[in-house]
C-alpha cells in the first residue's frame, strides 16, 4: 500500500469551487453605489477585468483536462507522474497539454532517495520531487512536492480575480500577465490586481498582490492590500 503525505490530493483545491482565497465579500447596494464611477486618484493598472473566465477549471473540468488516471496496479512511476501532471494543471487553473518525465526514467522507491521530475505544461517546465520515507509496517510513505517553481497563467489570474472580487467592486483591473510563465512557488510574483473601494466618500484603487501555489492563484499574500 502506498500513501502520500503531500500533494496527491491538492488538485481538488479550494479555488475550484469557491474561487481563490482573497478578501472579497458579497457587499451590498450601498457599497456598490459608492464605487459607481472609477477612482480619480491612484495608479490604474492596464488590464480591465470585466467578466468571468469560461476556461477556469472546476472539479469536473479538471478531470476532463487530464488523461485517464492510472489503474491501481500501475507502476508507481506512472502513478506519480500522473499525480504531478494533475497538480500542475490545477495550479495553472486552465486546461493545457502536459507531459512528465523523471530522471533515470523511473521514480526510486528506496528510502531517503529523492527523484527529480519535471512536468511540462504548454512548454513551461515545472519541477517536482518524489521521496520515499522509511517503511512503516506494510506502508511505504512518500512525498510528492513542488521544487520551488510554479506555472502562472493570465486567464487564471483574471478569471480568479473576477470570481473573488466582482461582488466587492464594479471596477477590477490587473497588471498585464503573460499567457503563461514560470514563477516562484507560493511567493509574491510581483504582479498585482486592484479593485475600487470608497473611503470617506472617495473612491481609490486597492492593490492586491498575486501569487500561485498549491491552491492555484491567490490574492491574500502576506503583504496586505494597499491603496494606490
């Protein structure tokens, strides 16, 4: 029996049913009326976000974006590579072509040995690592972990920002995000999105940082939102 203590389950991620984590709220008519006009002050980011993204993954469409899951008796390397592909597509938030390969062609099942693997998503190479721990009775515990880099997609950023904040503000904008890009895993990417908020009757842009990690794109980084 094999068990994983890391990312085999991350593809069924919180963002898929509720949108990425953020500070958006349902709001009400009074709050919405206060931002009926775009802010006159602050730096406006270049890309308006005006609608939902139809390609954004859901729990159901994630399954359709992958090849069939390996059979229970499939070789472990095949199982691990499929899991890494699933996690990478979930991270990207948008369906895309993937392939996976591991150094030496197979994943070592020897305790304390780390096998480096790579998932290629639409040409972007995302590193992963697989490591088995010491056996525990009949169990062979292992970890599949991201090796510090993630794939960021523009459609996922814009789609998740709209999904998270469109009830908070009528005015949503983002930096110009590349179609897809390799970025640091679970770190501030340097990109921002923004929504309009009214304080003391004056509308201002509130900038929020973009990052991507095991839950895909999120906007609730350690750096708090700031007015611009």
